[in-house]
């Protein structure tokens, strides 16, 4: 995550009108995946929970779901951390749906967000 923070700060310095930088990290492990994300917004840096699965159905569209989740979160005025958690869960859930579009509802995505203590 240290590199995500550094690159976010570099982007924000190079592009002063930019307000948010988000990163996804998707590491293939045999037939499975390790997935997590980060966001720099409002002067703070946040990272998601780690998501892992032994098998995925389709990776196509997961990045679109992440971006859609970010848009949903900011549109609905969620905090940057809540926005990141929603976007990450949306992207991860897409990995288990065939094709390039999701069928997950907002409720499905909210249920997929891990409870962090």
C-alpha cells in the first residue's frame, strides 16, 4: 500500500485539479484471486479489506464495477472509506458472474462488504 499512497500523492501534486485517486490490485493465484483496493480522497488514504477466492468465473467487467461503485458512493455522499468499501465489494462480486455486466443489486453489494472490527 505504500506505493499506492506515494503514487496517489504524486498524481495529486502533478494534477492539482484532481481530487481523488483510486487503485485496484488484482493478483491471480492459480484459478483464484487476491484482490484489494485503495483510495486517496479528502486528504486521507484508505485501503480495503483483502478479498480472496479460490476460483473466479469471469474477470471482465470487474474494473467497470469498481468505477461504478466509486460513482455510486460519491453520488450518494458516502465517506471515502465507505465509497471504497462499496466499490471494492461491487468489483469482487462481479468476479463470480459470467459476462461483462453485473447482476448484483445495491443490497447484494452491501451484504458482501466484510465487517471490519
